[in-house]
C-alpha cells in the first residue's frame, strides 16, 4: 500500500533574517518543493508562504516562523509532503515507494533480493539490492532497469553475467 505522506527533505538550518529554513531536498531537484503550498513536520501541517531555490537547497518561509531563532527549532526535522499534492511525470515514481520491493532479474528468471537503497552517486543513481549472498549493485540506467511498479509491488531488472550473486 502506498504511503499517504512522503519524505521530501531535511531542514538543515536557517537562512537570512526572515526565518527561512534551508531544506536539503530528497528529490531530483530542489525545484520540486516549489510546487507545494503546504508541508508536514512532525505530523503537523504548515503553510508555505514562499519557496525558492538557492545553491542546491530549497529555501522555505513557513507560516508561524518569523525569524531565525524561531525557525531553528525545525533544524534536523524531516519535511513531508502529501502524496495527493504531488504530481509526477508519466513513468516516474517516488524512490520511497520502491524501497523494500522485490527485484526480479529477467536474465536469471527469479527474484534476486529486495531494494534496500537508491544511492545518489556523482555518476548517477545505483540500486543496492539486498540478496541472499550479499548486496548487488545495479546502475539505475535503462540498460539494466526494465520497469518499476510500486502498485504491483515489483521492480524488474536485467543484469549481466558477473553482477551479483550468480547461481
């Protein structure tokens, strides 16, 4: 079952004299957070008065926090968004919905493990699949990824010989 709320980032500090918070985004781009009028922190809904991007961070002015001292209480808090508020382009999914799903390898004809993590590395994302004999690292590129469907509860990949726990 898909979660109603999704983790969108972490507040890492304040910015300026107005009480804006700096949010380290857990999405493809900090621009993603600009599309929301509300967020949830510790289960409480907050209105976003303004969101902008600065040096890879989302800067947000949150209603009820008028200065840096007030906003500092939010440092290290996780920012959540409501799934209903988010719209993804066709064919895109939230990484959070993929974690824990079984990974089926088309070449081997079987499940090789569960997706444990999506590592965001400089050269691109890499799926870390926890298999019976250890972790299998799979570059998140079309050559290996054949599909992901959180609603069906599956990720399909096609590995090459030597990648991971061979039979």
